[in-house]
C-alpha cells in the first residue's frame, strides 16, 4: 500500500515530500493507517485531535490514545475539546454540521499558526461513494457528483485511492492498533444509514458496486470539466458587465441549449436560491419590470435583458445649488458638474446648456419621482411626464430609478440630468450666461 500511497500523492500533486503536514487523527483505523504511511515514507507530520465529548469516557479514551500515538511517533500533538451540543444548539444546526465546521476551522488555525503546509484527512474511496449517494438522494447538480476531492485548498486526502476493506486488511496485516467509534454502527445518522443499509443492498445487485461506482465518479469529474468549459463559453457570450451592472441577453439565452441550466449557473454566484432562479426563468417571456431579490443583488427583467445590480439602498439626498457657484456633486458612480459660463467660454461638447437668466436660483438636484413632468427641448413646448419620457427612451428600470433632475425655486424641472433640458429654459442667440450641466462617470 505504501507504493500506491506515494503514487497517489505524486499523480495528484497533493504535496511535495518533506514539507510538514498536519494530520487530522480520530484514532480510528483510517487515520491510524494514514499516520502509519506518513511514517513509512519519512514524511514530517504532526497530529491534531478533536474531542467532541459526545461519547463520554469513550471520547476521552480516544483522546488519550491519540496522545500516546503521537508520543510513539515522537511528533507534536494538538488536542481540543468542544461542547459540540451547545454549539449546535446555539447556531441551530445539526451536530454533524457543527462538528465539521469546528473541526476544519480549528485545524486551519493550528496549520497557520504552526507553519504546516497542508491538513491531511483520512477520507477514503468509500467516503466519496457515500457522499455522492447522499447528494443524489437529496437532489444535486453535476457538481454534487464529483465526490470528495483529493485536494481542496489546504485540505488533502491521500487515502482516496483505496477503500475501507483494504484499509482494514492493511491495519490487520501490519498490527496497527486503532479505536472503534461505537456511534459508527448506529443508523441514526444519514451517512451511517447509507453505509449499513443502502450500499449492502446495492452490492447484492453488483458485488463490486463501490469500485464500479468510484469509476463512474471519475467519469462524472471529467463530465464536470467539460460542463464548466461550456458554461464559461456561454457566460462570456451572454453575461456582460458595465461598471456595477451586469446584463444577460434574454433572446440569446433562450436560443441556447438548456437555457434554464445556463441561467442557473450564471446566477448562482449572486446569491439567488434555486426556487427564485426558477421564477426568474419563468419570467423571461413575460412583461418587463419584474424584480427578484437576493441578500446582495437585485435582478430586473427588462424587455430584452435581465439586469443584475447590487442591492444598495439608493441615495435620496437633495442638493442645493446656488447661482454663481460652480459645484461638483458625487452621487453613486457619477459626478455632476454644474457651473455658470459666459458665452465667450461656452463649450457645447457633451453638455446640457440652459439660459441662466431664465432660471430662478437656488436650484435643487434630486432623484425624480412619480408625477414629475417637464417640457422636453425640441418638442415645441409639449408637456411630458418623466415616466413616459423614460419609456420613450427605453431606459431600463434600474437606471430610471436613479435618474436625477434639477428644479428651480418655482418647482419647475429645468433639466433631466444627462438626458434633456426643458424647452422653457433653452438658450438662444441672445443668451449671455449659460448654466451647464454634465454627468461624468467617477
């Protein structure tokens, strides 16, 4: 087994021989074989053991056994006791979830503080098979089929090349002492139920079930790699970013193969739950204006696009603008520059220009609100509600709701910032002073 162990480490590039590794050791047969193999290959390692105090004296005996093991190998030993039941109750999670989180957090803390390069756990092939079965039973996407990974960040699993039966045979042949965890025989936990009830039934159909299923898991991993490659290609084609806003082309998405699956993959990193994603997909052929929220993002269904914007409370501040005083106001991702210019210094490029002598100061810069109206320049003094003006320009909802206007002391809107001036305040050949407004990205 030592040669298989070394080959697996090398072929999967788990770590370079000779660097110090922290081994998570329970005292069971799997972790005892792991440290035995580390010792045979002269690999520098230390031992870490969590005592979750779930089995009273038996848990304490496991801890003492591991300490004696470390002394035998003459390696450093880290131990910690956790009140796991209290943690699970306080965080309202299962004991298994609490134990996993506490264990990995503690191991990572020990690793970083003591200079170990990786954390080695004793997961083996059977654990991976059980994990995939659990995922299939509960429902999973393709990423739930790759089983336990041999390397995940700083976690390595050098025993995944072999199964429980082989590990037990090796321990017996080499007279390796280990502790039996009595809770492993109970079927109260889902994993134990699969291990002791489900897998034996499957082995009645196929005696080599675990080996053949593990081979299938390797195929699933390859399929996942192809799947990720395809999703990335569709993502590059469909998902576009403009500053803090992302958009998805709806017609192009709907003409793609498996559009619901592609949408799921494109949205999963934005915090949307699966049931919400189904609602989003169902909305693609409906009317515009529907919104969907996650904790951090908002999706707005427009005519031909889904807009993804950060879920930030909009700035509803009001800014006072005095005459003869140039101002630069930063709002969100834009800067609004407002100043008075003489005709001799007038610059038309990119500016909204108004006749300053027609305007009653001071002015107010604010976000627009329902009921606002103005007389758009170029429309021969025709009154227009801003809501209809935005529809005519096909401005997306997420941009419309942040739109700024400037009004004078008579509550008349003199311009819609970045879009149009009001005809009543338009400049002419006789204009002497120009109020200029420009909207620039920060």
